[in-house]
C-alpha cells in the first residue's frame, strides 16, 4: 500500500522480452534496471541484518532524508521492525 499518490507502469512480460530481443538498447536498459534493483535490495537486506534500529534510522536520515519527512512515525517504526515507542525513544535520545 502506498502512503502517497504514485504512478505505476505495468509491462506485459512476454511482450517486453520480445522487444528486448529485437533491440539491444531495450535489453541493456532492462539489465541496468534489474542490476540497480538487485543492488538496492541487497543494500537494504544488509542494513537490516547488521545495523541496530538506531543505526538504521541514522542511515536512512543521511541517505533518504525526504522519505523520513513524508512517512508517519508508525510507518517508520514498522519499516525498521521496532515498536513505535522504541522508535520514539531512539529519536528522543538523539535530540537530547
């Protein structure tokens, strides 16, 4: 579920594969998109395995500050895998 309006583009997988076989540029674009997506997935998996909730918050504050301004505290807590109260406590400690 999205938190704000967004645009979704849906491709027919069979047609996309057909077009990629006909055009090297489309194939390269597809490979680049998959590579970028896989790298971001790997980065997030690593962050959630190795970082504490406080370190995850710090990482996302540095890397995606605009996201933290647009998402509610409850949604952030859920994303970070902690209770809302825990996230509030982490944020409060950092401010003091």
